[in-house]
């Protein structure tokens, strides 16, 4: 920390170069997994019309009620920094007529998201997600494909102690009967509930399952479960998801109390939790949102997806990944050779070698030190006659070479 007032805002952070290698490994692994399953990258804006999230995420959610970074632009339009990606992807699906493409349309995304939450380990105001959405099919095969993507990523990265919890919220119509039951259960014991849960009995009773308030938890221990109220069709869909997950060798546990913080979910919901993380134990999660596209003004279109918190995955991994060093450091013992060095460095980079030279007027000794710091596998010491010495920094072997042959020599 230097200088007053010159710090990143509360709940945000910098990713310094020494921390970036781990992220790059994660993103590379994810891109590979998405590519193998036919998911393609989509990039949407970091801010959207506020109405998109109000309609998409839901007015009764914590996100819309308390956590959005909303501002007016110069034309007095209300804009919001995106708190999540699904609403934006659906907006893009509708706006670009993607329902005309072969279905389901399979997309992935990564980037920063913004929620005004109380910062703590694993919870930030600007964080990064990686996510996938498959839009346009209600087949349980899609549920299994989408869930497998995150399961594969977690396995590929070697994230320890992760469990997949699975539930179903049923379709919207079928849920109504259950919600009536749940509301009357909550009303019958409303004195034991937290203020927040009591205030939301009518608008969002499911959220009571997520409360860590002791009284509320006691009430919820006896609450009816949605899984016992599923319609025949929803129950059959859920059975097939479970069965195909078995076929795909994705282990899971059924959690009849599982709920999620966004209003758009229908049928399958899931959550990957990690026992190495504290209170913020969810690495990633998602579910079906069969009504969302229609609710946003598009044609009735079933869909499913998930998002995972990149910082949470990295916290759970807690590993050091060192970045690759340089192939070569060009040492310039005499200022007269600088022009030659500049030309050579440029040429070697065009050949695909990672090459640096001194940019700070260092002595020869200082240049060798710098070569060590950048973890160079070789140094090339230029000589006045046009030749040069190539030194292998690991073995110390040194030989005279023609600088033009260096690219091939290093490769071999
Ligand atoms: P979400 O559960 O709100 O879902 O967020 C997904 C993941 O983002 C969480 O599991 C967590 O790892 C990470 N995350 C959320 N908030 C924070 C935060 N403040 N700081 C750090 N990490 C955070 C969604 O966003 C849905 N759009 C997922 C989805 C996609 N559902 C269907 N498709």
C-alpha cells in the first residue's frame, strides 16, 4: 500500500502478473472443455438496461433489491453493471434471432460481474465468472451435458473436496400448489422467522431454505419439500436427468432443500460446493430457466446453464503456478552492438521465441542477473566480430555460434 486514497475500491482486487498464470490455466482448460462439446464464446456488454435484470433476475431477489450497481447515463437512462450473465445471454439470443439457428444454441462466456455485497473471503463486488448456457431444448440430455461441463472442469483442474448437489424446482405451474403449502407453513410459525424471511413470505418463500438464522432453520427443518410435489412430467424429467448423470459417471447427491438466489429457475437446479471454502462454499451452480426467454419478450424457449466463480475455484485450488520463463536473453556487452541486438530480438520473436534484452542500461553483470530473474533458458552474448556465445543457463555449457542460427539451435 502506498499513498493515501490510491487503493482499489472496497471489494475489488488486482490480479498481479505472478497470480495470472493460475487464471490462464483455468481459462485454457475451460476453453478446451467447451470446445470439445461444441460450446462457442459469446461476449455481451458489461452493462445493460436496468430493466433487463429487474425482469430477468427477479424483483424479489437480493441481487435486484440490494446489490446492483445502477446509474443514470447522460440521457437519464437507467443502466446497471451486470450482476450475472444469463439475462444478458438471453437478451442477445432474442435480439439476434438465435431461435432460427439449430437448437440448442450452446454458448459460453467469461468476464467480470458486479454485486454490491458485503466483501469477505470468496465474495467480492467485482468478481469473474465462467459460464455456459444451452438454449432451445428441454431434453434431460442437455441438463446432463451442461452439468458435465462444470464437473469436467473441476476434475481437470483438480479442485479438491467438491460435491454436486442436485434438486428440482418443477415447472412454474406445478410449483404453485407447493408454494401455497410452504407459505402456510411459514405463516403458522412466523414469530420464529428472521425479519427478512417474514417480510418475503408472500413474494419469495423459497429463500427461507437459504437462511442461516437459527429460528428460521428450525422452521425449515419441518417444511414440506418441493420434490414431493413435482408434477408427473417434472418428476419424470428429473428421473431421466439422474439416470443419465449416472451414465455419464457424474456423482451427485439429491438435496431436497436446494434453492437458488435468482428467480428464473425451473425444473433442474444444481450446485457444486467445496468443503475447502468457508461460508462462501459454492464454486458454481445453475439450472433450467425454461420461462426466462419468453418472459424477456422472446418465443417460449427452454434453456439451462451455470456459472462458476473464478476466484472461488482459485481459492479452493490454492496452488502456485509459475509462469513459463523466457527462451533467451540477449546480452549486449558494448553499446555499439545495441542496433544488432534490437534487430536480432525482433527477428527471433517473429520465429516464435520468447526473447528479452536489457532495457535499463545495465552492466554485463546486471544483464546476467536480469536473465536469471526472467528465468531465461539461454543467454546469447553478442560479440563485436558478428559472432556470439550461446550459454545454456541450466548446464552452463557455452559455445560460439552464428546469431542467425540461434532460433534453430534453441529449438533443437
Ligand atoms: P450465481 O449462483 O448467482 O448464479 O453465481 C454463480 C457463481 O458465481 C457462484 O456459485 C459463485 O461461485 C460466483 N459468485 C457469485 N457472487 C459472487 C461474489 N460476490 N464474489 C465472488 N464470486 C461470486 C448466476 O450468476 C447464474 N447466472 C448462473 C446460471 C447460469 N444459471 C443459469 N445459467
